[in-house]
């Protein structure tokens, strides 16, 4: 078997539609999971600063659980187990039809797969983000916290307007790395059937055996998204 | 929700070694073997690359760093695909799924090992090299006899941490239907249908024990090897 390259097998007709809708799904899941990850990271940072010891210990235990198991297993748990625990009305709504979310190629964007993926990837990266923020926080002088307390700021205000901005500045590069990591890890969601770029590349491959072309396009798409995302996030530091 | 773990008790040997008695290595055994093989490969490759970029010209370091970063900006899942589909196309030979995953993990992680090793070398005081040169050692001798052994000793905890994340990454072998622990769990789940919670929580627990145990060991090592402590 030699290597003969034919781009028309992936850049026309049905395969093109699949890859384009895969791109939209990857962008959407990256965006939603990033939002979830950010919220979780801030929440965990707050919990870690709690004066109540059991709260801190429980937070630490939860973080350790997420860090020491594969994302794939977590996705399987959220998809096969977590979804079943939701209230029936919510489940019915999630599995129902959502005409507003149908993409080219008859792919429905919003479905249980999307919800489980966004939550699973968001939680996973949220934990790693909170570790980076913690490292950034450790480099903030203790006097900052004491000064804020002596000014009468509440603990939440101290965290949100004094500590987190400085922690973020200290750990900016690793934090950007985690968001890039999140984008790449969305590829694993194809395991629970989310039709993102990797899933669609496999679909093209089994449809017309153009494995090389399909994976080349997928690889270039990930490289391009990563490049743009990194530029945007690094520009955010200067702003 | 009541959990019924008899499904685990009935299949425990399948989780541990899959169909190994029938001649097809699988389950946790395959997970550990793949991680060990990929870990050894990436350690050798990564340290080799670090040596090349430390001793070679400045431009070589730039090129190697660029290549390592390029591999890491592609999802690992796609790296696995590339090896599985491209190697047969280019070399007219098929690669078993497990080997593809090992090669992909080694390729992916050797960049991380290189970065870590270089950071460890950079962290050594400059005086070590200068003292070696002043004692009449060559640049190569200074490196192999003075710098590398000390850097490696400091780096053991980082390598252990990288190995723990490699164990987690072997789960991506599901994409090629390699029967490692996650795939085995998936098979049991498909067969039993009604026990996903028990099966996946048990599998998560197995990974947790392995990886948390390793990071705990890494912390212990970091403590024992910390600078200023006299080696036993």
C-alpha cells in the first residue's frame, strides 16, 4: 500500500460538511468547557482558602481524585452514570430535539454527549487551573491579604479583587497552557460520541478510507485553533 | 442509588489481565506494560535529546524545542492515529495497536522529559561546571561525571510524576481497540449493560490507587532528595 494523496476525498461533498461541523463542535465545546473550567477554578481557589478545615480537606480530596484518574474514565462516568442521576425533566429536555442546534451534515450540537463532555472536560481542566492559580497565589506576599483584611474587605472581595488578579499575573503562562490543553483534550470526547473534529476525521476515514487526508486536515485545524487561541490569550495579558 | 459490586467480583481476573491466559495480554497488566515500555523509551529519548541540545550548538536546542512543542500542540489522540495509519503506509508493514500507542506516548512524552531534564541542568549552580573545567576535565567529562548525575538525582520526582500521567494516557488506547484496562471495563459494561456505575467507579479507583500512589512516592522522594540533605 503506497501513499497516494487525493484532497477531493475530504474537501468536497459530505466529508467537507462533516469536518466543518466537527470544527464548529470543537469550537463550541472549547468555549463552553473553558467557561465551566474558569468558574470551577475560582470556586476551588475560594474553597481552599476556607477557614473551615473539613472544607479544605474535602476540596483537596476531590482535587486529588480528578488529578489521579484519566479524563476518559471521568467522561465515561459522567456520561453513563452522572447523566442517569439528573432529574427526569432535565433528562427529557436534554435528549429532546433542538432545531436551533442542528449543524450542516445533520449533526445536532446540543445533546447529552455535549453536556457530559463540557462538564467533564471543564471540571478536569478547572482542577488543573486551580493548581496553577494556587502556585501563583503562593507567590503573593502575605501582607497583601493582611492589608486587604485591615481595610475591611470581605474574604470574597479580598480573593476576587486583590489575590486572584495577582495570582493570575504570576501564573499567566501556565494558565494559558491549561486553556490550550483543554482545547486539545476535547478530542477525547469522541469516545462518548461527541461529533467533534477527531470523531469526524474517523468518520471520513471509514467512509472513503482517506485516512491521511482526513487526519492531516484534523491536525491542521487543531494547530490553527491552538495558534489563534494562544495569540488571543497572550494579547489578553497586555490589555 | 444502590451499588452492586458483584459484577466486579465476577470479572476481577478479566479486569486484571484480560485474555492473557488465552494468549492476548490485556487489562491492568497491559496498561502497566504499555506505560513501562513508553516510559522507558521516552526517558532514554528525552535524556538523549536533552544531552544533544545541551552539548550541541545553540541552534540545535532551538530546533529540538520547536519540534517538541510542535508534537505537543497536537492532541495525543491524533498522534496515535498518525502512527497507526502512517507507519503502514510508509514502511509497508502493519503496527499492532498496542505498539502504536507505546510509540505515540514515547514520542509525545520525550519532549516533556527533554524540557524537564534541561530545566534540571539549568538549575545547577554554574560553579560546578567551572570547577570541573578548572580541574582539567573536558566539557564532555564535566557533563557526564558532574552535571548529569546531580541533575538526574534532583529530577527523579519529576520523572515519577511524568510516569503517573503516562499511566493515565494509556487509556487513550481505546481508540485502536487495544484491550487495556479502560477498554476491558468498556467490554464488561457492554456485556452487563446495567452496571456502568460499579464498573467505571471501580476502574477509576484502580487508576487512582496507581497514580496517587506514584505521586505520593514522588513527594516522598522529593523530600528525601531535597538539596542540602546528605545522601545515604
